[in-house]
C-alpha cells in the first residue's frame, strides 16, 4: 500500500496509491454505466443506415461457440456478425462484384439475422463491415473467395 522508496528515503508514506486505485475504479464504474445506458441509443441510430464494404465468413471452426445473442453458432443458418446493427436485426446483403454476378438474372443477395459481434475491430478499419455465416456466404460466392464486396441494407 505504501511506496517502498518513501520508507527508504525517510519520508512519511503517503496514501496516494490507495486513492489512485479508488479513483480509477470509480472512473471505470462510471464509464461502464454510461456505456450500458447509451448502447441502445447508439444501436438504434445505426439501424436505418445502409453500408457498403467487404464481407468475410466464418464456419465450422466456430460451430457450437456461443454468439453475442447467447445461442450456439451453427454455420448452416443464415446468420451474420456486425458491430453496426443491433442484435436481431435482419439485413439484406447484396454482392457488388459484377464478375461473381455474371450468369445470373440479377445481383446475388441473401437475408441474414445479426446474431453476433464482429469482424475484429482492426479489420473494420480496413473496410470489413460484416462476417457472414458460412451458409450465407456460399450463396453469394465460393468460400474460397474469402472476401467479397457487398452492400448491407437493414430490413424493417
């Protein structure tokens, strides 16, 4: 609790380390409360906004792991992970690559439900806005494609 150097130098020990820990704990608690109270508002603002970017996929290696909605992941279901839409939001994901859309009457699109959070934040900065479940991704492009250009539009 007291700084060892203060005893060695013969100074009276201060109680600042305790106060510092208390202040940091209080700041953490207040910040957590603010995030909990504001999170629904932030999510509600994003629901109406369509976005364009890139999508990746995740599959068998995540089977059975709990998603943010509390349910186990199943790669055969039409699900997705996104930081930009609230959990439970249904979105239409449309492929924007003309080469992959060739030979089809229109653009390829799937409807998925946001059930998890992702992609990793460092990948979001690179333009990746959604991680699709394996089944949804394979309806848009071959799994070997890895990353595809898409547009995401929330459904009402």
